[in-house]
C-alpha cells in the first residue's frame, strides 16, 4: 500500500512538472502482468493537467478479483506544490495522504 501511494505521489509530481498553462493535457495507461503462478493483475489509470493543476485516478485488480482504487490531485504555483490523494481497498478501507513542497522556480 505504501508503494502505491509513493508511486502515485511521484507520478503526480512528474505530471505537474510537465503541466502547461496553455491547454489541458490528458493521459491514460493500462497494463496487465502475469505472475509466476499464472495469476493476472490488471492496472488502469488516467489523468489530466491544466493550468498547473493535475488530477489522476486509477484501479488495480489482482488475481483474486479484488480491486484497489486510487485518486489524487495536486497543483503548483509560485514555488509551492501541494497534493492530496486516497487509496480505497477491496473491503472499503481508505487511506488518505496530503503533502506539500517548495521549489525554486526557474528564471
């Protein structure tokens, strides 16, 4: 679970770094992995960025048919970035996160 949140946060930061102010940018990703015992895990995610703000949502379904969903958003402006997100497990439990960071804008 911690890896999912960390990767989601990293993806959001990378998406924010490439977000332009002029127009919205959207993306989507799908993947399927077959494990060593033949179990299949599928993942799908999508998101968009516009005006320095990004959103994303995704879901992962494991070999047992259980699904984990996630969503997040973030924005950067004037040397400060902030993000929030949550992950919901197959039994309905939710873990939330939020964070912020500062950076030196390029000249």
